[in-house]
C-alpha cells in the first residue's frame, strides 16, 4: 500500500504536524466556533487564540525540561475552561433563540426600546423613562 511506503510518510509528515496543531488549537480554544463576526475581528480572535496555544505549549515544554510529574491540579484549569466554553455556547444559543440575536446587545437598550413603543407605561411609570434616558 502507498500509505505505508516511506515516500508517503515523508510527504505526509508536514501535513500530520499541522493537523495535530489545528486539532490542539480547536480542543484548547474552540477556534472553529468564534463568537465574533467580521474579517478583522475573526483574524484578531484567531491570533489571540494561537498566541494562547503557543504560550501553553511553551509552558508544557518548560515543565518537561524541568522534569517531574505533572500536578494533579493541572487538570482542573483545562476542565474548567472546557466547561466555561460549553456554558458560553449555551448562553449564546439561548440569546439567539430569545431574540437577542448578538451576544453584545445590551438588554437595557432593548428594554428601553420596548418601553418607548408603549407610551401608556411611560406615563404610568415616569421613573422608568428617566432611568433609561441615557440610552439612545
């Protein structure tokens, strides 16, 4: 088989390296599911996530050089990061489902816009109008 030949392994070694890097980048940072839109925002987020992955790799390399067993407590930060990412994805899905289409839309602004469409509420509760008058 060609896949088992030495020339295939020689040609594939570069691709295997980048596939491993991309897999680690996705597992550590969730780069395939960015929460930003626009080319400049996406590239900035990707650069930050790649820099974070490089920092993690450098720390692992330095700890490997120093020697010793990895601490058991090192599992908790990576687990908490994974849980945080999943939780944020759920929150974004709930916001999209509930009508808050983008995560950066402020609820107070939407509530103020809703209040402005109901003058009877504004006359009954004038304090509500003054508390949201700075939103505009």
